[in-house]
C-alpha cells in the first residue's frame, strides 16, 4: 500500500511503500488515530536512514546479462541512500523482505566483511583475472561510505592485486580514493564512469536527493582525469521530456572536465519502480508528467518498460532513435565516441591471505 499522500517525505526520492510482491502479507499505514499529532507526523516525513549488517558469506556476484559489459561485480551495500526515484535496482530490496520504495533508501544493508571476502575470493587458484565492477547494483560511494570506507578497503585489495576494476558512481566521493586509483591506472587496470543526469541542480536535488551536485561530479571527473585515471561520463538515465534536451550540454561539460568517453542509458522502470517514479513525477514535476509518460510508452511499445536485452537500455521507435542519434553526433563531435583500451589483466598478482600458505614462486 502507498503511504498517506498527506505525508511529504523530506529529502527522499520515494514517498511510497509499494507492496512487496514476494510477501503474502502487506502492511498499510493507518494514520487516522494520529491525524492531530503534528510532531509524530513530522517525524514520519523525515525518516532516518538505518544501516543494517549484512552477513553474506560471499561478495563477488556473477552477471550473465548479454548487454552488460562486465561479468563480475562487488556491492559493499544493498539499498542506496542516494534515493534516486528512477533507480532500476529498487526491486532488489524486495528479496530482503523490504519494499522498493522508502525502504530501499532508508534501510541500507552494509557488508562489513566485504574487504576480507574479496581478498579470499581473489586468492583462489582458479581465478583468471578479468574486470570486476564496483558496483553492479547500488552505488558504492553512497553517503555512508564516508564513515565506513568499505569501498576504499575493497579498492585497497584490488590495488594490491592489480586487479582490473571498473567503477560507476554518481558521487564525487570517488575522488577521495585517487591514491588507489592512480596505482591501478599505472598498470592500466582501472576506469571510472561518473554518472551525470542533468546540469540543473534544482532537478538533481529532487531526482537524486542525496547524491553529489552536478558541479561536484564534474569536478570529480576533472580530478580523476588530472590524476591519469581513464574517466567516462554516463548520461544515465535519459528521461524523455525531462533531461534528454541536455545531452549536448552534459557531454560538452564532461569533455571540458577531462572525460575521454561517453555513454548513455534510457530510463528503465521495471515492476515496482513504476509507481515510485510516476508518483515522484506527479509530485515534483507535475507539468512534465503526462509528456514524460507518453514519451516513455512511445519508446517501449506502449508499455512503461521493456526487459528485452539490447532494447531495454536504448528503447525503440522514432523518439528513441532521435535520442540515440543526438548522442552519437555530439559524442563524435566532442571526441567522446572512441572505445577505451581494454583493461590490463597481465599485471594481476594474487593477494596475501593471513594464515594461508604462501606460494614459493
């Protein structure tokens, strides 16, 4: 059930708790008895983020999607306090017994043992080094990373091993780890993609309420590029009727900051992302709501989403082709269309594992 529309969630992307389709029992808010309790209702409008320990016994996940450019990924966190209303990863929280709405951004699971588990995984004799992505699902540089530094500790392991590493983030905090990224860049074993959805801070403040400002992300690209770290810009997601007109300006700003390549992804709304994003759209950008939904359906064969590989990231139809053509023209014009060289796996060296027998050679 959706939360009461009378409660305005401050600083959150979702105002809803959509039903979890994996649960047989659903919860609904009953606020009739507290309608006069302004203090209680104000507390509901400002929910705190809870950080819960995740005791997973493995840390490296395998991906077999043919339209994703990595096979292996490490996710130190599940759920994401960035609170992006459109996030395709929201339904993954339902497998944990939570909802894809407010729970996804207020109940974040942290894998405190991630660095040790990663070290053990890379030390396996059968590991044939290829790229590992940080992160494949939720952002590895979300706000709690400032305190816990789980991503940094994982990067320390990856740098020690010279393990080929790819990073995608919306947070300028990635620049904190320039020392480790330089080590990997020195052996051609890293690339970083910074996601820039819009240059309009008023839009990103609503759309991505707890991540870095557009200016901060561009500064991060500049810092990474100046340090010799191969850096890409990802315009993700492109939301037709909302930010698609910004494609040329975003690419130009990223190029000027030092990005070497660009990519884009079209808005995806699998399952319970749909009510979360559409409610956000009606609440935060009501003048755009009907147009955006119409454009999305136009690019998804009349539906709000397509799960078909190859099509899900690019859409179909004239409008999707127009967006793709605009991207290609400006990426080429700005020198952002060339593929970056493949990451180097030849420099890999297995990590030392405390208590384990070390190789004689």
